[in-house]
């Protein structure tokens, strides 16, 4: 009889445990949600990487306010708002720092080249984002892009071109991005996009460089950087990188 009573008591205890387990979990969950809602609120917003804009301008563009909850901030949307609202922002990352701090890391766009639109110059980044219209005095040191004109340029927006010029734009993005990455901007000028199968540019004021088709662009430019120092300092001519294997130099 005692054994049976103990068995019955054990079964009742198990039933109570099974009943209270979900309730305990629910109570813990409610307490956690309440704690998150009350605590972890933004008290400090730090902005880094500023050049053109102020911290207040970046924060306003992000749409984040002091008092917002760190766990409920849509960081991707905040980054996107900063990028789309401020034309000279190239990239923005929003990083929470527990318990109550937010860091916005900004990388501002750098002008690499300029294009002509109906007699007005527009400067663009390495990935062909339109920055702003510019005066001739602001174009010093930038690459002049020939035979490719944007359509209805808008500050902070990607460069748009006519459908028939889409291949030119694609190649231009590859070229400018690689030139910027390799720190060649100061040595490149008059980038002629008239032939999207073989664009050319002036290099160091001494050479006409022909690129060939839109492939291995970065590697071709690295070949150029390796090949030019092997030429005499007073030599001029044409450098052909079309085959992507050899640097072919023609004096003249």
C-alpha cells in the first residue's frame, strides 16, 4: 500500500511539474521582454568617419533618436536612409554597444571622375554615384570621362545612361573602381568610352592605354603599373593591354 501511495504521489508531482514548466517559461519570457523594453535604450550616439557632414546631420538622416531601444532598431533601414538622403555618403554601418550606446560608422564618397551633362560638369565616385554639379575649378585631379553622358543626373543617385550606353556604364564602373583601388586617379586622364569593347585613357601624360574587353580589369591595370617603370622616363606611345597577358608598347 505504501508503495502504491508513493507511486501516486510521484505521478501527481510529475503532472504539477508538467503544468508549471510552460507557465514558468512564459513568466521568464515576459520578464525578459519587459526588461528589454525598459532597459537598453539609446543614451549616446557616436558618429565616426565625418568629413563633409556633421554628426547631427548623420543622426537626423538615420531616423534614430535618443531613447530608442537598441534591440528594436532596424539597422539596415537606418543605414539605407543615411546613404539615400546624404549624397556624399558611400557607406554607413550602425552598431549597437550594450547597454545604451550606438555607433554610426560613416565612409564618405570621394570624387574620382567627372562627366559632361549638357554643358554642366558632374563629379562621380568610383562606382559611378553622382555627387554634385561642379565648377571647372573643382575638377582638378579628377578623371575626365569622354563620350558617355548621364541622363537626368541627381546628387546621391547612381549614374543613369541611355539603354544603348549600358555597356559603357558597366565598363566605366569597373575601370573607375579599379583605378581608385590602385591609387591611380592622379595619373589617369581623358578616359574615352566611345568604344565599350576597347576604351582607352591617357596615362601620366605620356601614354595612351588601350584596355580591350571588359574582363580582368584590375589585373590589366596591375600589369600597367608593373610595365611602365621598365620604360625609359622620356618614352611616350601606346600601351595595349587588350589580351590581358602581355603589356605591348608601341613608341610614338
